[in-house]
């Protein structure tokens, strides 16, 4: 029992990070129907930005103000990463809008290669590590045994939940959220009602990059190691999460992220760790056979 | 003489290589209902969309309140308070009725929102009962009401589409020529991307070629 609960905590932690990345995929897909393959690399870049900012701040502030440093890294990292998200959309995707469908996709793959190579060049190919932070653990008795919850796990879950709350509010109740949903349903009509579609798309990329930035920081904090190639696997997993949940659906992305995190963790815990990715992707394949539009996705056919 | 509200001067527009509009000129004055009639595919809807820059006019000029808008982006044109109530209704199916109306008001900001909401729900009491319902769950007729109400929420100076309401400038694109000509102050007839005839609605209704082409044996 305690083992099970422990794995549940670990799985939810990992799943939270996947979920945050998955939202960036799903929002962009929802609004312009494009898979932003560079999103995983934006996440990787964000982890590097977080690492650099954190090390700088620790120099400046000394070891005293860990919490303050993390908050500054969070905010500054969001700002810098969203700038990247904005520039990428401006340079690589917007000029291709209205071109044939595959063009932005190919451009996204190019951007992904560019970003990982860029980071490899400027930061070097080796893994970068960070001394463990927030590694105090809380111990709870469960059944006959006990379960540990690391501070950083708690931080990850709380930050994720808070961000999802903010995002939900923005999408549901603000004029930006309404414009996003309108563009998602009928871009032409939205522009006829005075919605600046380009601006709305830009803001969508910025929101996606902000969430990826937080995911990057949390990843950095959780594993304490990052490399230029880390955009790929977590990126693909998060994309898988978005597809599993139903691409285009925000709750779907979160649900998919949590599920992928849990599947991976439980598989590693009860079976062999080598096959954890196989397990995650197999479940994706099985779900898609029976529910082609994902768990919470809308079927393509709409009643007219 | 005052400047017309909308002036379309010798406009040509293309879909790819196909020329949909061949030097169309037309104007709409303040407070006027102007209708454009023509067969399916004559270019009526294209002209309506060209006013919004999509497709953009390749030649010619479009002026609104005397200022050229030919090169403005679609949303910027909409923000000049030109509303459109398109044929396929095109309401946002997965947004509530209230949200659809809020979208209509996005041009106007929230300054008059409550007042305008009260006005349109008075006009269409059915919509008031359904404010929290999703657009897609409305019946066809209710969706049509919603499309019109949404257009009205922006306090439009000019409305393009299948609308009729007094005291507003409306540029009506119609398939049902009989209705359109009866309603309109002035009318234009479009054939294959060219304006072939214009005059007052009454005048056109009396013309034998109009009766023959658009009224008799056609849809009334």
C-alpha cells in the first residue's frame, strides 16, 4: 500500500510537468491546427534559462534567499521564454500561415533542430547539473509503512495546480480567452468581429511558452540535470499526453499528462524500467484505436 | 453632396487565378438600404468579403466614410464598425449565447455592453432565455437571431448581410430578389462579377429583364 501511494505521488509529480508542456501543444493545435514540434525544445531552453538565472541569483543573493531566488527565476524565466515563443512564431510560423498545411510543420521541425543545436553550441554538449534543492522530505505513515513527499514534489504540484487555475480563468472569463476560443472555432468570423487573429495566435504561443518555462524550471529543480537533447523525449511525451487527452482540449492535456506520468511511473515500479516508454506509447495506441479523438477530444464530425 | 458611407470604386478581386469581381463600383449612403441581387456565384458574397479585405481587392479602391480601407486588415475594417451577418450564420457553436454576444461587442469594448445586451434581448426575447446555453444547441431560427443580435452588439455604422432593420445602413446581399427589391432604397444587379444594372428597388422590380431573370420561375 505504501509503495503504491509513493508511486502515485511520484507519478503525479512527473505528470504535472508533462501536463504543463502538453497545454502548449494543445492550445496551439486548437487555434491554428498545427503541431508545434519546437515546443519541447522551448521547454528545454526554459530549463537552461532557469538554471543560468538560478546560478546567477545564488551568486548575487548568497545561499540565504532560496525562495526569493526561485520566485525571481520563475518570473524572469517566464518573461524570457515567452519572448522566445513569440519570436519563434513571428519568424518561423506566421510567414507560412495560409501556405500549404505541411509548411509550418516542417518549419517547426527545423526550429526544433535549430534550438537544440543552438543550446548545444552555446552551452556545450554535456549534462548540466544543479545541486539538489528543496530536498527536505515530509514523511507520512501509510498502512504499515510510510510515504515520503519531497518539498520539491509539493512545490511542483502546488505550482501546477495554481497555474492551471489561472489558465482556466483566463480562457473562460477574459476577453483574450474568448478571442482564443472564437479563433479556434472560426478564425474568419472572429476577424470579421474585430478580433486581431495574429495577435491572438501570438498570445497563445506566449502562454504556451510561459507554461513550458515553468515546466522547465520544475524539471530542473526535480531532476537537477538538463541537457540540450532534453527537449526531445519529454517533448514527445507531452505531445503524446496532448493526443491521449484529445488534442485541442485543455482539460484533456492535463489529464493526458497526468496519465502518461502515472503509467510511466507505475510501469517502472512494478515491471521493468527499460520498457516504461513502450508502456506509455502502447497505451496511447490502444486508446486511439477505440477513441480516435482522445479521451476528452471532440469527434471531428460536427452537426451542422 | 455628402460623402457616401461606403464607396466601392472599380474593384477587381481574384480567387487564385479566377477573377471573381471585374471592376465593380457601388456606393451606399447613410441610412440607406442597398441591395445587391444576382444568381448564385455572381460574386455577391465575394464583394461583401472584399469590403473586409478577404479576398483583398487587387485593383480599385474601397472607401469608408471617405477614407480608403482597401489595404486595412480584416479586423481593423471590422473595428470601423462595419458588421457582417453572414449567410451561413457562423455563430460560435461551442460558446454560450452570452459569449457570442460578447464577441459581437468586442469592437465596442465593454462601455455599452449592458445597455446593448438589454436592447438586443428585447428585440429577441428568445435569446434572453438562452443566454447560458451553447450556440450549437439553438435551433436554426434562434441561431439566425443570434447572428443578427451579435452583429447589432457592435453598434455598426454599416451592416452587410441578410438583415433588415430601420434606421440603419444596410448593404443587403440577397438571393431572394423579390424581397430584396421591395425592401431596398436602391439596388444593383450583378452578373458574373460585373454590375449590369442599378436603380431604385421599385424601378428594377418593374424592369422586364429583371422579372424574367430573377423573379418569374425563380425563387420568390
